[in-house]
C-alpha cells in the first residue's frame, strides 16, 4: 500500500491552508469533515490517554468499487506550518514506510454507493497517545489529517483535516535530540574533569577529547561557523582549566542524569575511561574520579565494574584498592566477596589462553589481583 | 644396539612436563612401567642445550641442565609454557626454534632412550594439562609427530594420574586429583567406582607451578643480598641460571626441613643466607591463594562441597610442599593421599590411556595380555572447554543487533556428546553465512578464540530469519565435528576441524620438520 511521505504531506497541508494547489482538485462531492475528541481508556488498571477520530460527509468510491482505507497522520504545527514537524511512532506497525513518522491506517471496507454520504459522525480510529512521539513536550497544536485511499491503487479519494490542542507530558523527539547534544557537551566537561584529575592535562588527552567532539557533536559538521564556535569553546575551557578552574562534577552529572538515558550515560563514562587511559596509565586519582562519576551518573556498580574490566586493562591501573579492580565493594559480606572473586577467577582463567597477547596479559594481571584480593578480603 | 626388528614394540605414555618428562610402556599384562633414560634416570629434565662445539648435537636432559649454567643463551627450559604461542622463537645459530620443535627434541630423546632399553615405541599418548586448549593440544601432537611418534591420543594429566591410582589402589567415591607440577596446576574432580571413572570437571592454571615457587625464592635471595650489599646479586644470564637452580634446591630442602642455609657468592661479596619455611610460605602465599580459588571454583563446577569429596590424590612434584598439603587438609578435613610416586603417576596413567585408546580404536592391534589387563577399566572424560559460534541476535533491552558468542557445547559435558542449536539468517536476500567456531566461556567475542572460520553459500531471494541448524559433536578421542545446515535448502558445511590459527602446522611443514629432526642427533 502506498503512503505519502511527510514532505509531500506537508506540502499538501501548506497548499490547502493557503487555499491553493491540491485542495482544488478535489471533487465537491468529496466534502469530508473530521473531528478529534479525547478518549481515556482503562488498560491494566491504568488510565491510557488517547484520541477518538471521527469523520462525517461524503466520499466518492474508487472506480473499482473495491475496499478503501483510512489513513491518519498527525503534524505538530505549534510553530507554524512552515516549521511543522510530524508526530513519530515507536511502534513499527504505525510507522510510515522507511521512517518513524506516525501513520495510522485502518480498513474502511467497501463503500456501498458511488458516493457514500455519512450523515453522522463515524469513528474511524482510536489513537493511544503512547503510540505517538511528538516533537516537543508541553502544549502542542496538532493538525490531524485523515485521507481515504482506494485500497488497491492507493489513490487518494477523499481527505480532511482538523486542528486540536494536546498537552504532551512526555519528552519530544526534538527535546530528546537536543538533550542528547547537550549531554555530549557535558560529556566533554566530564572528560576534562578526568583528564585534570592529576592536575595535568596531557596533549594526548586533549587530542582525544577534541577528536571525540569532532566525531560526535553534530554542530561540528553543521557549518564552519558552528565548528569555529565549538573549537573556541574547547580552547577556552582548556585555558580556564590551565588557570586552575575546577569542574563541578556533581552538578554536571546531575544535569546529565536529568537529560540523558542510561545508554548515553554509559557512553559518557566510556569516553571518560578512554581519556583516563590515554597516557597509558590510569592513576589512582583518575580511577577515583571515574568511580565518582559512575556513581553520580547512577551507573550501577556491576555495570561500572564490567566497563572497567572492558576498557581499563588492570596492568595500567595504579590502584591501591584491589577491590575496585576485581569488583568487591565495601558493602559485600565475606561470602559475597568470595562468590565474586570465584566468578572473576572463572572468567579470567578462561582468557589466559586467548590468541590476543594483550588479552593474555590482561588476564594474567587480573588473576594476580584476584589472588591478592582473596588474601585481603577472605583469608 | 639391537636393530629395530629385534626390539619389543611398545604402547607408551609420555608425560611431557614443564620441568621433567618421562616415558612409560605397557608390559605384557597391561601394567605400565617407567622406562629409564640412557643415563639410568626415571625422569628426564625438560631442558635443551645446543652444543656450541658440536653443532650437530643437541643435548636434552641432565646434561642440558649442567651445560645451562655455562651458556644459558644456548639452553632452553620450561618450553611447555610457550606451547601454542606462535610468537615464541628461540634463535640458535641463525635458526628459529618454535615451542613445538623444542618439545619434539625432548620427545625424541625419550623415544631414543627407550630404544636403548630395547623398546620400539609404536603408539603413544602424551599427557597435557587439563586446561590446555585445542591449539596447545594440537601443538603437542605435532611435536610428537615431528619426533617420529605415532600419537594416538592426548590425555589430561590429572586424568592420567587418576587412571593409574584407580588401577593400583582401591578408590571409591568422589575423588579430587590435585596436580601441582613444575609449571602448571590442574584440578580434576571425578566419580570413581572401582575401575570405572567418570570425570566431572577440570580446572587449570597454566602459570602456577614449581617454577613460580622457585622464582619467589630467587626474589628472597636477591632482596637479602641487596639489603646487605646494596648491590645486585645477579648480573648475568649465567648467574641467573645458577641461582634459578639454587632456588629450586632450596625449595626442595624446605619441603623436608624447616630452614635452608646457603652461602651465596655475588660480585659485591659472599653471604650466608637462611631461608625458613615460614619465609617461603609467606612469599608464595599469593600463589597458594590462587590454588584456593581454583579448588573452590572446581568444587562449584562439580556442584560439590569440600565435605562431599572422599579422597584427594596428590600429583606433581610441587604437591610435596608442606603448606600445600596443610591447606588441603584444612579445607577438606582429611589428609590427601600420597599412595604412589607423584612424579611418575601421570606417565604411568598415560600409558594405560594409550592401551585404552588402542583397545577402542584398533582392538586387533592390542596384544591379548594387555587387552585382558585393561578390560575392566572404564573412563568417561568431559569436554575441557566450551565451544560456540558467533551470531548476531537482537538485544532485548536496546532493540539493536549485537554480535556475540553463543556457546553450543558447554565445558564439562561428558564425552561423547552432540548438541544442536538453531540460529536464523539476519537479512533478506542473504546469500552467505559466515561460520565461526569459537572456544571460550565468554559471550563477548573479544575474549574468545576463533578456532575455525568457513562460509556457507545460501540460496538467493529468501526472506530473513531462515533457520540454520548448528550441530557440534565431540568424540571420546577429543575430536570435534561441527555441522552447519541451512534447513530449507539442505545445503551444509561440515567443518573438518583443523587448527588454522596460532600453533597450527600444515602437514607439509610437519614432514619437513620431522625430516630435519631426523638429521639432528639428540643426546
């Protein structure tokens, strides 16, 4: 079945509202209206937010008189039609071809007459709000377009639209994208915090941070101006740090927790780990900073430990507290520590014969640390 | 020397150890007997010396140990630790020797010394640590082939030791074989009912053995010397070789006495050093801790508590260290068993294993007396490692496709075994499937070894999610077979398991190296 791309749709709406273009091609007998009313549904004892879409008016049947399909798309026009943005859907079923644009589709069946007149409002869809991802959170002006298509050819035989206001409590995809970009800037701040944990910013650390920014921050690729601005900001940060300016790790982490999902927080910690090992040695100061950041980013201890294991080879970590390297925490009982160490031993002893000499070295170091930790915590 | 025809053909077992090696043959009634070397010793040091004055002669054994102090650059020890490591090379007289070739020299010495005793070694089983992976096992077999031996199998050292124990002593119940050798440590737990042995699990550590204890003593010597003279004790390779031997002697003394008194002669002066057992035990405590963990891990894998173990069999020279035995007694609540010679039981068991292998594979070739002697012995071994394949499932949390290792044949599965799992093609129109056979316990592909890779061509024009049946089987001779089948088309790839990574040697290479070794005189 054919569906319209969002750009086509936007152009149609634009044309229609201006009273030009596509709308004029519609036959007078295809006068169709639609309405949207809120609907609340009880689902597993939870009130589910949604809308009921109804249509009224006349529809001319397709030439083959075969079945018809109603298609609904929703566009956020809060900032005007020229800046309209489509509603998205995370459900594959309600996505437009090859995109995440929301497109609800339902069979209307065979129209009884050549021109079918709907005298009363007929419900064509009940749309759950959680099927939709709007561009932004807050009060949104939404434009709902209902199209009636010939089932076989996909030809549009009637269409209508209406506006409605919706209070969106969820973060929009534009909000999310902005948060992601903002979190990346904050990630750089944390990376600097790790780099200067020993009061010295090494060239290789700075290079790594810059290179990460160039690859990951969208503004770097938008325009030369944006790029220059970002580079200037980075250089300014370096200059401030060299003057002894401190980074407020708790505040930065708290902001990241507010705006970034767990997966992005782990990516941020990963960047910090790469910076920590850039000089070839992870000092105790850097390791402790990483540990602090992980805790503040609400990355659980098991996850943090798994990441240190993956990204920080133990032989480059100058850490006095062996427990940190082998995943023993102060709140563990002796039995839990024993269980943890045995699990670690089982894992690393199977890696000592790895084809990669680097992994073999890492495994040999880990086995030594595990034995040391056993003496320290258990024996 | 008698000619080959007049010699008795023998079924043999070889313990190719890190520090010592030995060979045993089965006698006419299927009992294993150690064959002494040409110097009359039952154990041959696994040491090699390339004679500088006579380049056609390579000395192996005691003579090599003695020469090592004079010219350590032309001597090699502890080669077993490098088995399967493709990067390991010893360059002597502009020729690179690999770990496999060096091991072959030791095996050749054992074989030729056996010949002096009027035996012609025919079929042989070589023992390896239980934790040796496929690469190292194959490398060991290659070494045997280069030495001119017909290697009919490989046996895990603790299993070999237990085989010998169970055929010589009355053993019942859950038995833990504790094999602390010169360079490796293995634990095997088995269920023994008279002459029937079912292996439950094995665990091993390839960097834990007598030489690691020696190193600790050497560290004490060096530190004490430095404390007194503010100078280094060791300033040359020759001195290192000398003090390594001295450290080994001190370790052995400390197993008999509470202290060892020695005089050491360094460049800054000589001094009398007393090393007590307590000092030694303190120095080796990290290694003892490691042993403790491994025991616990083995018990966990066997789903047993220490109190459920009925007997501990000690194997390997380092098991003589008092603190090792004390720790075992403390952990299990009873003394470990030292019923047979801990240095020889692996070799003797390997010979029994050779007889059992021949009885299974080629019963007609087995002399009747030996067949009768072995007929009551039943051994069920396990798969020593996990084997899997690399696949790309969708992560349930993120919804993204991830690449991971999926284990098909789990470690400690009793042999013979066969396991099948179904996977699915990833994309529409997929015409090829990359097949990877892995060895390792991790789901993270970074940490597993890819031991073979192949490609399976698929029919065009099909949707995604077509089933691929993967079957792994492992036979009693520790040979693995992998079968990847596209269920719809019936197209399949049978992976004839060959090691094409490190440690691998092509047949032609093997022949060339065997040819070269034939021209070398080993004494």
